[in-house]
């Protein structure tokens, strides 16, 4: 990042989650399972078998793809959802083949896997491990997800996720530097998370980082926030979910410096997905037909589109918090001093 010391940045959590899925599938035993699943799915994607599968009430088999995130989980789920129907189709094809040798039917190796309970159980176990990773990937791509949210989800996966998944999560978090200073600080200042899942070393890391950044009155405000004293005690009682609303009221109650500092971190998106969508929107606005739009006009159109979409997604949460009247959170002479 060169000399851009004031630039706040973190890893793309969606990309890191996708790498986590790759770590799991690349393990030899899991890689072998996924290859076998792919063989079955490809066989049932043959024109004749796909038609029979769909007529029997099944779905078109999904295949894993290196360039499509969560596709390994999707392929495994597709196999399990279609399993009963694929068995029915296979049995019907075998019966018909006895009188008509030209009948299309699954390959023998595919048929054997469908009726192999041990193999089916191994696929289910792999899907159970990949499912929370896929949910993490999708969650981090949401426009409303911040690095504070991402940190909470990673820690939740590490502490409460499937036991077989935890070693992979711990390794990937270290490799991708998920819990860096910026991410931990954002999680600490979130009105709901408040760094409750952080261990002692991580709390010390946040404390050291924040104390190095804040000065004077902001440090006094930090004390009130950490201890839940004064205005922050009133705010905590209201259980405000929205970080924006929480720190808005903190600002009104005389903690402007800390509020500005906290929001700088809480506004950081969890992934680059939102930025990529912005580029896509720009290409839609400034297309071949409208190629004479000026840069300034296209910027305004893209900004309008982005603002409307974002507002639609977060307005319900924000309205719920902002409808509360300011006087509910204490009076002007309320102090943050310890009693």
C-alpha cells in the first residue's frame, strides 16, 4: 500500500471464503469424492438421461466449476436431491434394457455409486462441511455486509462450526490475515458484536491499535463505550442493531470524535463484490448506445442507481432505529464519569 498510511483496507472475505472451500475440496479424500460426484452428474447430463430425470421429477444435475463460487457445494447438493430420482430412472432403464439393448442407461460405474450407501454418506458429510462455507461466501458478498459482520461470521465458524471444518477455518484465517487490525477494530465497535468473540490476545491487539489512533476526548469516550457508562449505558439499553444509528446518537450525545472513528471502520465492506457490481452498473449505464454520455453525467446516473439499491436494502433496519426520539437516550447534562 506504499505510504498511504491513512488508507483503511482489509482482505476480501468472500474470496477468502472461496479459498477455504478450495482448501477443503483439495484434500485428497474430498477431491476423490468430488470427482466421483462429477462423473455421476456428467452422465445424467447426457440428453436422453436428462430428459428421463426431468420427467421423473428430478432437476438438471449441477457441475462444479472452478470459476463459480460455492459450485462444489451446489454439485453435492444437486446429487443428493436427485439421488432418489436417479435411482428410479436407473432401475427403469435396466428393466427396459432387457428387451431393448439400444435403451440409453447410466454407465455401470455410475449405477453402482448411486446404490453405494458408503459413497452417498461421504457425499453428505462433504456437503455438510461445505454448506456453512458457501453461506459465509454468499453473506460476505451482500452489499450490506461489513468487515465487522465478516469477522463475526468467521469467528462463529471457527468456534461453533462443524468440528471437521475448524482446522481448515483456522488455517485459512491465518493465511488470508482475516483478523487484522482493521477487521478486529470494526468488530469491537459494532454495537451488537462489541468484540465478544475475541480472545485475550485479539483484545490486546485492538486496544493497542485503537490507543495509537485516538487522542484526548476520544479516549475518554472510548472509556465510556468500553465500560458501558453514561450515554453509552443508555444506548446499550435500547439494543440498537444498526451501527449507523448507534453512532449517530453517540455523536449527538457528545462523542463525535469516537463516532467518526468507529464509523470509518464499520463502513468498510466485507468484500470487493459491491465494487464489482458498481463496475457492472457503469457498463450498463455507459453502453454502446449511450456512448456519448459525459463522465460527469454517467457518474451521477451510476450514483443514483447505487443509492437507490442500497437504500432499499437497509432502509427498514435504519428506519426502525432512527424513529426513536433522541431524548430517550438521556439528557444534555448526562455525564460519562464513573459514579
